[in-house]
């Protein structure tokens, strides 16, 4: 009886190991389907990304859960999702998220973050006021740079921001100091949709040149594509 029991236990153990190996193998196969970059290492972040569409070096296509916009997403970033307040979506009208990654340099760390807020229903007449208020609050200036694509108006500004105690200091001259903060306001020309972007670097070193970072920010901003309005056309 004891011998039969031992044999049965051995068989059960063997089956468990076999099943575990199969499951592990399937998991490894599934994981290998994704690009080997930090964005796809995170199970939450990868839900937004198209693994088959690397739009350019360092970026993959990101699709909003609202279905209202798509854009480029940097492959080294991951969406923060420690609690329900980190990522917020409300139907097709609103979405907010933050993505981050930490860059190491010698013994120092630089925290890089992207904050995005999508909303719909802006008053086109208040566009200039909204932009002015946003830029004045962050940079103490009210006249940002402006560029246009065929579908969007992009307002942007950058500066180096630091604090001494509670007091905020802003250096708007990039020749004096490389910016560590970029703010972008992207308005859809065909609807009331708008996206506010903020890119921040926190740390004691900044490796990127002003030109490199500015190009990176603008490429991401110009990649934003809002969903076309239906306007009653059943073919869309």
C-alpha cells in the first residue's frame, strides 16, 4: 500500500512539473512575442501599444482607451499604475495618465516623466486664454511658440525650473541653462478635443542637449492624431 502511495505521489508530482513546464513555456512564448524594451515589459503599458508598429526609432504607436487619439510613445517609458488615481479614463471625453523612467548616470539618478491630459468640449473662443494661463502658470510667460500641422495647432514652451525652499525659479533662456520642463498644448482643428502634455526631468544632471530634447518633444507632439469627427457620414 505504501509503495502504491509513493508511486501515486511521484506520478502527481511529475504531472505537476510537466504542467508547470508547459505553462511556463507558453508564458515565455507569449512574452517573446513582445519587443524587448521597457514599455512592453510592463503588462499595463503594453495594453496601449501596437507591438507591430514601431513608428520610428525609440517609439511605438500608442492608442488611447477613449478611442479619440493616437500618438507616439517612447519605448523606455512605462505608465504608472500603482493605484486607480494614476490612470483615469471617463468614457470618450477624458483621459489622464503619467509615464516615467529613471536614467542612471554614474551614481546619480534622473527621473523623467510625461504627464498627459486629454479632454473634449473646449470652447474654441477660450483657446488662447487657456494656453496663456497654462504657460504663465508654469513659466511666467504668456506667449508660447506655435507650430501647425494639417490637423492640429501646437503651442509649446520650455524652461529650466528649480526650487529654493518653497520659491520657484524659472530660467527661460535655454542658452543660460538647458530646459528640464516642457509644456505642450495640442488643439484639434476639426473638433473641441485638446491634449495637454508636460515633460519633466528631475535630477542633478541633464545629458540631452536643448536641440535633441526639443526635437524629441516636438516629434511626439506632432505625432498626435485625433480621431476624425463623423459628422453624420455613415462611411466613417
